[in-house]
């Protein structure tokens, strides 16, 4: 296994998070879209635009040279401008992205666990997310205690209690 370390995401990580959002959106290489196309979509872009707003939190995985290899972050969305995995106001919705060469090596799981610890420390009771059913990451979320609470158009909304 390649070595990596997890650190808190900062305001300076906006570009890293955008990169990882593109990776998350392009989980299926057959349907891969350009960075510009992904980030031009308002429904996707709002996961990173204006990072780091009050209430935003996350973490970044870096390799031994300090190069980002993945990130996991959460944002609060209002009911009138929800994310795909919105369940309620006050429940942060997470995004997880890892470069393909780092997948299946523990980086995603480590990021997900660290985000859960951070959410609990910030007083959040739950985290939510949205994942397409065919995405291999759904198995990771299920194995980490996320449960499906809603389904639509080939995607599931999942929630996990963090405290």
C-alpha cells in the first residue's frame, strides 16, 4: 500500500476540492466529462464554490511528497438550494473524491472516517451523501455504516449517524 497522511482541509484547498469533485463526478470512465463541463454545472459546482464558507469542513489525503491524492468535505445546504444528498437543514452533505491510482488503497476509507470524527466534534449528529447505485464507492459507504434513506433516478441518498 502507498503511504498517505490525512490533514484538515483549509481555504487554500479550494482547487484540490474542485479536482476531487471532478474525480467524484467522473467515477465512471465511460461517461467521463471534462473538468470545465463538470464545474460548469450549477448543481455540481455548489459543492465547492466559495470554499471555505462558515460551516464547511473537510480533510485532504496527501502522499509522502505532500501531493493531494484525495479529499472528503462537507457542506450545509438550505432546503431551497439542496444538494443531491440533502436530507434536512443542519445535516452536512459530504463529497469524497480520490484519484483513480489511489483507489482501493485505504485513502477513501480513511478520509471518510476522519470526516465523521470531525463532524461529530463539530456537534453534527449525521452526515449525508448521494451516490449512484452502480458506483463502486457505494460498497464503501455501506461498509462504513451509511444506510439508504431515499432512492431516485439510479442514485441513493445515504445517511450515517456520527455521534
